[in-house]
C-alpha cells in the first residue's frame, strides 16, 4: 500500500471538481472522490492488519522516505502506525459524510467542495507524516480553507469567527513552529547533523533543558488546535459560524490534529519534559473538561452546545495524554476517534435541523421527533454517544481514559480523574436538556409540521458516521489493538 | 579576453542594448504605437531573461572591481524575471500613457545599476551601481506626472535617498580613511573594529537598511509606494529591494565578516523592530498599496532574521525568499495594478465584494496574500520557514518567538483583505476588470511560481548549492 | 452440561427483536411488532427457566455447594495487562434467579402491553425499547465483570430514559425521563469511581477474582486496599461505599430516590417491569453480587443497612399520603427495596449468619411478582379510568373482577399476610434484623405495619368507596391484559413456597429456615391492624381521613410534599449549580477568557494607533529618525555590545 | 611652511557634513534642502581627498571617488530639480511642509 495515494487521490479529486459544469457533476465528483478515499482507508486498514498479523513489528509500516529539502535535512517521510491508521479512517469517514451533508450546497459550490477536499489532503498528510517539517506543513495547510469555508459559507458573525479561528490556529502553529525549531537544533546524530525525522529524533536524546523549554511551545501550540484551556475560545465561535460540513471537519478532524500532535511530537519526542509538566497539562485539561461542561449547560444555541461540549470532550484527550500511562494514552486516542465521529454526527444532525427550521435556538425548537423522526433519532444517538452510553464509541474511549488515569496514584491526579468523571454527569444534563427540548416536547411552531425528513444523502451521511460509532462501541478491541501498542512505544521512549 | 568581457558582462550589456534600441526608436522618426512599443519591449525583456541562463562564467574584471559567479548570475536572473513580470503588468497602465519608452529607459537603467551593484567588488563600483539604480527610480516614481501624490512620492524618495547616500558616502569615506582601500577583497583583513570604523560601518549599514526599508530607516517606503504608479511600486518593492538584499547579504557575509558579532546584534534588534513596526502599521492601513508597503517592511524583518543566521542556509534562504517574493508580491501588485489602472480605486474598502465581480483576480490576490502570510502550500510558507530556520541556527529563540508572533499579526491584515474580497458585501463593487494577454501571462507566471517554487524542492536546493557559506 | 448457545440466546433474543423492531418496525412490521417482541421473550423465558432447572436441580451443585459457572467469556476491551472488560455470562444462584425473574416479568409485561398499548402510534418503538431494556437487564445480571455490570447498568438507565419519555410530547414525561437519567447518572459516578478504586487495588475487574482477592486478608491486593486511606477511610470502604452509591441510585434509596416517583410518567407496564421488578432491584443485586467483600468490610455494610432502613420507613410514610396510585406504588417499591437493602446490611456471610442475604434475595424474588402485579393491575385500572388519581376512582371491583382479585392478592402479599408470598420473605428479613440490630428491627416492624396500611388504603380507594362513572366500554380489557394478572396473581400467592433458602444463599450452601409462629405474630398482627385501620378509614367515603390529615398538620403536609426533597434538589441544581457555577462559567468564558483574546487584539490595534506619529509624512522628520537610528546603533555598539 | 594636519581638514569636513545635515532638517524650501545635501556630499569629497593625500598617497582611490561623487551629485540634483518643478506644478509651492499629504 503506497500511502501517497491518500494524497494524490484528493488532489486529483479537488482539481477534477473544477472541471465540473454544474452542481450535479461537481458533487458527484466530490462524492466519488470521498468514497474512494474511504475505500483507500479501508484498504490501508486491512493491509495494516495483514502486515501486523504476518508478524511485521516495525514501528511504522508502509514507510516511504523521499528527500525533499536535502540541505535542511527535510524529507518527505511518510508511514503509518496504529494511531495514524485510526486517524486516517476517521478522516475518510468524516470527509465522506461532510460531502454528503453538503449535497444541496448551491452557493459557489465548486470552491466549496474544492476547499473541503483540500482540507482532507491536509489531514491525511498530517497523520501520515513522519517528518516534523512535513507534519507542520500539513498542519498549516488546513488553516486557510477553514477560514474561507467559515467566512464565505458560514452564518451568524461569520467573519469574526473565521478571523478568530484563523488567528488562534495560526498562533498555535506559530508556537509549534518555535517548538520545532528548538527541537531541530537540539537534535544531533553521531555526525552532528540535525534532523527533522520523527523516528530519528525519537532515537536521540534531546537535552532535558531544551525539552523543558520547547515542550510547552509544542504542546500548547498543538493544544490550541485541540481546545486547550484557556485557548479554546475559537472553538465555540468557529464551530457555530461554520457551515455544517466545515463544522464537521473542524470538530471531527481538525481538533484531532492537535491531539495527535501533542502526542506524536510533544510527548513522544520530549518525554522528560512531558513528565515534568504533566501536572500542568492535567490541571488545564481538567479545567477544560469541567468548565467546558458547565459552560455548555448555559448555551442556548445547538451549535454552541456542541462546540462547548467539544471543549469538554477534547479535554479528555489532553487529560489522557497528560496522565502518561499506556492506558490513558490509548484512551486519549480512542477519544479522538470517537469524538471525531460523534461530534461530526452531532453537527450533521444540527445542520439538518437548521437547514429545515432555520433556527438553532433550543427554545424555538420542539417535538421534532414527530416531524422528522430520522433526523431526530440521529440527534438522539449523537447525544447519547456524547454522554458516553455503552454501545457507542464515547463510552469506550472515556472509560479507557478514566481507567488509565486512575493508574496514576498521585492524589492530585486522582482528584483530576474524579472531576473528569464527574463531568459525565454534567454532560448528561446538557445533552438531555438539548435532546429533551428540541426533539421531544410539544411542537413549538406549526410551520414545522410541514417539514420533511432527511433525504437519502443525509441519511447516508448519518449512517456512515453511526456505523463508525457503533463499530467502535460494540467492538472496541480492534481499535484498542491498533492503538495500545503504539501507546506503549510512545511511553517506552 | 574580449570574449570574456561579453560573457561576464552579459547581464549588464543586454539591458544596455535594449536601452539603446528603445532610445533609437524614441529619437527616430517612426511613430510607433504604444501597443507595439510595449510588445517589443516585452519581447526584448523576455529575450533578456532567457539569455541570462546561457553561457555564464565566473570571473572578475576591471582590476577586480567587477566580479560574477553562478550565484550572482542567479540573482540577476531573478531580477530579470522580476522586471519582465513588472513590464507585463505595466501594460494596462502604459497602454494610454504618453511616455512609454521613457518608462522602459528608466527601468532598464535602474536595472543596469542594480546589476553593477551586485557584481561590484569595490565600494566605488558598488556606489555607482547604487546611484544608477536609485536615481531613475525617483524619476519613475513621478511618472504619473499630473498626480499630486506621485510628485510627492518622488520628492520624498529623492530627498531621502540623497540624504541616505550622503550618509553612506560619509561612511565609505571613513571606511576608506581607516583602511585605505575600497576593494571588497582587501577590506576584511583591514577591519579592526575601532570606534571610527564601527561608526563608518553603521553608516554603511544604514545605507543598505534604507534601501531595503529596515526600521527606523524605512519611513519613506510607505509614502513612496502609495504615491508612485503601481508598476513602479511593484518594481520598487520587489526588484529594487531584491537587489539590495542580495548585496547586503553578500557584503555582510564576506566584507564585514570580522564585524559579525556587531552586525548580528544589529540585525537582531532591527529585525525585531522592523517586523513589529511594519506589522503594526500595516494593521491600520486603508490604502492597499500602503498596506502592502508596510507588509513588505515586515517581510524585510524576516529576511534580516535569515541573514542573521550567518550560514550557507542564511544566504540561500534570503535569495530563495526574494525569488518567492518576486512571484508573490508581483501577483498581489499585479491585481492592484489592474484595478488601479482601470478604476483608479486603491482603498481596501473598494475591494469589498471583489470576488463577486472578479472571481479569478480575487483568487489570485488571495493566494498571493496567503503566500505573503506564509501559509502552505504556497511558496511563501517555505520561504519564511527557511528564513527563520536559518536564523534559529543561532539558537536565539527570542527572535524566533517574536517572528512567530509577528506572523500572527501579519496574518490578521492579510486575512482582513481576503475578508473584504470574499465576505464583505458592497453595493458598488469594482466592476468586472478586463485584462489582456500580458496580464494573464504575468498571473500565470506568478501563480505557477508561487506554487512550484515552494513544493518543488529543486529550486531551493539549487540556490543552496550555489550559495556561499559563512 | 450447559449449552452456551442457549444461555447466550437469553439476552440476545430480546436484543435481536429490539434491533429488528427499531430499524424496521416503524414502516414494515408495525402491527406484528408486539407479537415478535413477545415471541422472542417467550423463548428467552423458557430458556431461562430451563437453565434454572438445570442449574438448581441437575448440574449446579458440586459437593453440595452451588458453584458459580462461567458459561462464556470474551475479552472485549483490554485496559492494562491485568485490567480488562471481559464480556461473559456467569451462572450462579442469584444470576439464574434474576434471569428467571427478569424474563418472566418482562414476558408478562410484553403480553400485557399487547392489550394496553394497542393502537399507539409508536407501538413498534415501544416494543423495541422494551426488548432493549430486557436485553440490558439480562446483560447486567449475567455479568462476570464489574465493568460489564457498569456497561449494562448504563444501558438499563438509557432504556429506562427512553421508556419514561415514551410519551415524548408530554413535557412532564420528558422532564421525568431526564430527571431519572441524571439522578441515576450522578449515582453511577460513584459506581464508576468505586470501580476505579476497587480495580486499582484488586488489579482485576473480574468479579470472581475481585472477590477472591479482596476477601483474602493475606493477599497483597487486600493489604493495599485496606492500608491506603483517604480522609481516614480505607480505600476498600471508599470503593464499596461508592459502588453502593451507584446501587442506591438505581434502587432509589434515600436521598437518590427522587427520580422514581416521577418516573411513573412512563406507560404503566413499563413501570411494572422497570420500576418495580427489575431495574430498581439492580442496586440490591449489585450489593449481593459483591456481598462477600461487603461482608468483609463492616463500615460499608453499615452504610447499606442504615440507608436501606431509613429509605424503607421514609418511603412508607410518604406513601401513606399520596393520591396518585402509581406514586403510592413507587414509594412502596422504594420502601420494599429498603427492606432488601437492610436485610443485606445486617447479614453475615456464611451459614446461619447468611440469613439476611437469603432473605433479601427471597424478597427480591417475591416482590418482583407481587409488585409487577400491582403495577399491571394499576395499569388495567388506569386503562379503564384514564386517570392516575385515586380520587377519581372507587367501586371498581364490580367492573373489573379479575383485576380486583389479583390486586387484593398482591396487597396481601406485600402486607405480609400468610400464606401469601410476601409473608415468607419479609419474615426472614425481620428475623435477620431482629438478630442483628434492634433499631433496624423496630423500623422494619413499623414499616411493615405502614405498608399494610397504605396498600389497603390504595386498595379500598380504588375498588370500594364511592362508585365511578366509566366511559369506556371495553371493560376490564382484552385477555392479553387479564392473563398476566391471573398468572402473576397465582405466583404472588404461591411464590413463597419455593424452597428458596436451599437454593440461593451467600455461600452457596443450603440454609435451614423455619417459620416461628411466636416471632411471626408481631408483624402479622401489626399488618392486620394496618389493614383494619385502612378498612375503617377508606372502605366507605367519609371525612375521617381528611380530619386526621388536618390533625397531623405539618407532618402530613411534609409527607404529602415528599419531605421537600424535590425542592432541595431543585434549589441545588437551579440555584447553585446553574446560577452559581454554570452561569458564571459561561460568563467567565465569554467575557474574561474570550475577552482576553479580544483584548490582545485591541491592545495591538491601540498600540498601532499610538505609534502612528512616527510616519508623519514629513520627509525631514524621516531623515531625522534615520540619523537618530544611526546614532542609537553606534552608541549601542560602542557602549553596550 | 608646515603642513596643515589631517585633523584640521577632517574637522572642517565633519562640520560641513553636519551643517549640511542641519540644513536638510530645518530648511523648508526644497531647493535649499538640495543645497544642504550638496554640502554633505562635498564634505565627503573633502574627506576622500584628504585621506588620499595624507594617509594613502600611493593610490588615487579617494580622488577618483571624489570625481564620481561630483558627477553623480549633478545627476541627482538634475532629477531632483525636475521632480521639484513637477511638484510645483501640482502643489504651487516648493515648501516641503506642503507635500505631506501621505502619512500614517
């Protein structure tokens, strides 16, 4: 399996889109491209399993190392391990359903789908990069399309949100950048040459003083992407102003870039600092979890509810990473995958509701279960997954995080774990409140009675995501087996 | 020997030949239309550009006052490319202008001056090139003869540059007084760091800093950019600056190598100042040219960081960035030039809703802005990354952090313009701009350059291999 | 011996029917939904009866002791090398007993609903939910792993949520569902943390290993759990108490009981299944499951005892004043579960000491039948009268004879009148309490008297007193509704004669029990007194109850208002959590955190405005700055660097 | 006749330089400002010639430089005056304070 296909295919799709003459053609191309992406992702998954079961224990599979900027030791080095495969799967799921929910996009549709597909290139590239430069490159590639998607196709105070998101993510990249620079110039192999190569750096010993300086840069930088408190404020505004597909991508994948980076770059390459700073990470992530949950409780707009809940849920990712036990890191990655699917589903459902009722305010909605049973059921399922119901992915991931966190016997860490656990109660409060007053209860506006249920494309979009959620929720072991060995490698360093 | 003369001085001779061809047309009896003059000039400039790639040779002449090598050839080619694109873009403005040939004459003499300056291996040669490059520019800045702003810009440029060359000369004279030589080859050995010499060096340094708009020597920049005709502004901001950066880097690295500690500190301080002040001013600009002027000031700050790295990567990154900057800034100015030539609108608010009427130009401008902001996959990202990386080799992470923070600020005003282009509504947007084959060609070159010169690593590697180390 | 497929089918059949009905029920098989669900459950029930027979009478005993059997085990999620969630099926006395109870009661409810829910728009959905609940509950009782229990624990919670909120257009149903879920979720938080604590110290999640390690005073795991303390309490006690908190939430123990009365918003058969017979006893079951460890840790067991006893009395008092028949039943459920809890609390582990454990399980068993019977009877009544309020009822004995008789049997059973089922189990409970703790015994005695009173208050109010006008012509309802009443009535009469003590005990060994007339006299007489009092007061409509209520004044009022617990909760959630935490958090986020980000932008912009004077437009000033720069640099170089 | 020491000459040239600079900073008239620049350039010329004569008499670098400076100063002045004239056409003034339209 050549990983480059995952970059080439979206690129071809993106440019093929521009040749389309009308919405029908364009969306078919986008859909076909996204479907092929998903096929590729599955091929990758099976090829990966095949290799692993054949006894290939190399840390990275399907490696490909091309020299890119030779004088600066920059290589286009790609390869995947279990975590990458999981994240690539996630991306393909979210992209496909994001294309589907945008089926009726009629405004500047070419550009819209182009940007959407373009975003996926960034995500795939990021997850397969084994070179820090490449990783950074793909991290930043996605910032501008997000800005455009929100600013042009968004709603509400879209310009403000788009700008805020772009600036804060750029700030994140800027910090990451400083971190990478520091990392690079503190690496030295036997010949004294610096390196950007993830696997090579992992073999080297970065001086502890350097780690102590640059770990915060890298971690906070990536943390901004994944809504690290107090740098999370782009999340609510950005998500709520974005068009549905962009919200799905933002919350589903983009926030995961941060978590992945925190793990793959910050923690993996600078383990000493990670241990030294873990209490701060835990403190911040616990605040994010609890405070995000309480802030969610007060929101009145469905998208804000989901956005703030993302802050809270992504706190689990950082908590898991901060706890630095094998299980907690496994849990963190599972939470990334799970939250990606779940929140995308949530945004998809909200988008479907919004496109029909033209409001997202909880108070103005009600009784939708009667009018649009499918969409409402999707909404309820997303909600239940969000509050961590067994059978859905959220439960598995959160429990793994809790179980892993508890293995850390320090009292402070225990307290943080308890607080994190407590957030699932608050989650239940706001989710049930949202579910209770939107899809249940009496119909608030009689115009709603005339609304239609989901079209086939919306159903397909939702089913794809639900399938992913349930596949993890019912059979978590396959995901666990993908991730746990990598978590062990990361900690062993 | 004579053969060598033609080959070594090919870059200087070709513009001279074109200069004279155009001059003869001017003084001749045949009345050529603007269109045909422009076509001719562009063809000649294209030949000039292409010819630069063949038959090159390293070597020196005139008792080592003039020297050339592969890197210098490359630098000159970059400038040739820049002037070719500028000329393509100027078509929209020149089409109806009364003094087309004069424009090209001044442009070519300035270019020649830059080439001599780049090849100069002697303070005298350098100074002559510098003046030859500058004085025509002042005249060019006034090329919209009837516009108040154009005259004011030209006046500010000539006054400032006269003052700056006065200081530069004073510095050169002191340098001469303390070392007794003007040759670049002899100078390093004679530098001893005495206070007078340092003062002389600072004066020289300031002369350069003035030309590449480093804070606090930058103040002319915005006014001149705003007032001058757009093609002249783009020439100033790209070609002229590029030339001075090339010289600046090589002079610092070779001639003033003994004073490296001194100028490292200066570069540190000035790069920070330049980035910060440039960005802060850019934030609040209403005129798009003025905004781009301050943004180009901020970009210079990044270049100083790269140069401060004092390594082969430092030179390479600076040269590479200039190449990228040629494509990027000219793409931006190209669109501004088209709009300005056809509607006279230059304010950012005029660009609101631009995408609705001119989607292609809006995207070109947007991509150029992304590249200026340093966002991948545009070449600007690679350019900035490599510059800062070169600077980071000194392990001065304060500088790197400040640079990184400045990238955020700069992103704000670039995106603000993008926002105006794509997201803001406007009751009377800029009407549909028609653009001819020249502008199209320029756009294609710029876009291709912005994409390819970054992703295709051969470009950087080629430059790196040519660059001299420290 | 045990065919694993058969055992696995018990939970999987309801799951299959649930998925089938959930996905296709709405459009394709709407009318057959009830039949499909019922058929699946019938098979399940038969299978579980067969398993019970096999286990108790054929293959379960080794050396005269019932051994737990792991019928199936599957590694579902590996946390750490020692901690994993293994989904499996455990076959031991209590799980088999629960399996039988759950499938049987569920079957009855399925059948009853065929009549009760007929014509509902979301008929198929109802059955899907019902089957889903049954699956979850079965999964819970057969868990081999504490985390498996937790998973199904959550699943029963959500099925309960869905069923309570079945009438989703009724705001009260929605809020009741929400309340039920959130309150139990809060309790589950304790359960979860309890699991984390126990698992950390025991290094396992498996029930058997867990019990084995934490009851062995010599094991390292026990040492670590007993030695590490927090706030002066050992980790073991913390763990058990927190696990009990989860159980208390599901079993509606004080103070986590507030959801149960509201949960009566759901369709009545649902209340019969979930909120009477199965889900609410999950807490008891959980304590029983971990009983060996509880019995090793006196402190935790004491908590169980007092919470149980207090809840029993507390609920009984409230039940005396309620007028909504389902609420009365809800409080009575809470009270009976309180009985089971404190029976466990006062119990020891082995031999004679294990009487309490056996009694609790026995009571759980009999209670399931008579309480679901009471609910189904109430359902039949409501079906006819279209009201929950006992003031709207009266004299129904003529209109619905079968309901009347079965209801009466159930009332005798719950009141503890011999030879009805409740008598035997309650007798054992009282006996064990008597031996262990006089205070608890006193409370239990008082409560059983109150039980008899309020149950017969209910009975007389519904079936005697005044006559009611009934508009529906369908009478008592179809056979689908009557049949379950008859079957359950029979069981309420006869279940007490099951030789329970020889089947289900804490240590698996049979226990000799006998009925001591002298001991039984007090509770039975007390119950009889309660019945007579109720008869005196409520058989005919009169003014006395109102007078008594007036005389009791504040006490009556407080009991009527459920001792203001709901108001306290409302105060805590609305005023404290929402207003003092949530709102400030949202405000803080919007104004401080976000404000800080915006402020950074404004400060930058303001600073840019501040320094604009540099660019004055005057070329002479430019030159001046130029020279100033040179001078500064020179000075810096010469004097500083 | 004793030779005039170098320092004297340098004193003169430096003074001239700063006088020129002062003139540039303070004069409002553009032509006068140009003249001030000429003063600065001439002070440089003096420098070059003096250094050449006193310190490095073996080569004529400084003297050559001076010649070029004079030439270039003329060219510069020509362009500058052309610009000033053009400015006068639009502004009707050659006061430098009147040409401050573009700022901030």
